[in-house]
C-alpha cells in the first residue's frame, strides 16, 4: 500500500501547512520538542497525534525547535 513519511524539523513560531491524501491514516510523532496540530493541545516528546482520514491540510506550529515524523498510509 502507498505510504508517506516526512522527516520534519520545525522552527519555533513558524507555522507550516502539509497536504495529506484523502483516505490515508495519518499520524504525527514528536521526537523532540513540542507542536500544535491544527490548533490542538500541545503534542510533546514521545507523543503521537492521529488525524481523521478525510485528507486535506494539516497545520503544524512548533512552540520550540521541534523534530517530528509525519506518517501516512492507506489502510491495509
């Protein structure tokens, strides 16, 4: 099945928008730092955020220098 894996390095207070395909299961894993996803509560070190499979844009904003992975794929 198709997958996407993005290695993210985000600067503090510099929001980014990422486009994810419709129907994909999508998660963001914070490896170091903290971020908010589309206005969520802060996601910190070793935490994971899961998104709806509706696709579209995800806005990420780091509160500090942050390293994260965005993982997306079609369900098997």
